[in-house]
């Protein structure tokens, strides 16, 4: 039950963030952005630090959008940002949550 509620809260926060921060006129672009967030989470799920440039190259997204997604993930304690070295890492709690939901 807890995991289902947490998933719903996460999905609602991601959707709300996308609706207020990234304005697309075409629904296809909106779905594309959601898949980019999923791709970032998949890359970060290994628990290692990843550079912003690496994420940009791997998912073909500009620096501003990658930084915006990383900031969102950090704001809700899904990830940590090392601003000095421009790196992002998934938080341990969220990594454990993702591991439990994939079983």
C-alpha cells in the first residue's frame, strides 16, 4: 500500500512539475519529456555519480533541461546534486524504493 501511494505522489509531482515548468504545445513532446525523466532515473539507478554532460549526451537533451530535471529530483530528495563538480546521484532511499518496485 505504501509503495502504491508513494508512486502516485511521485507521478503527481512529476506531472505537476512538467505542467508548470515545461510548456509544450504538442502532446507528443510532453510524452517525450516524461520519457527523458525516466531515462535519467534509469541512468541514475546504478547509485553512482553522473556528470550533467554525460546525461546530456546519453539522452540527447540540452543542459538547461537536464539541470532542471536534476533540480526537481533534488528538491524532492530523489537525487543529490554536487554543484561544484556538476554531478548528480540518486538518493539511497529513492534507489531502495526503485529496487522494491521493480520486483
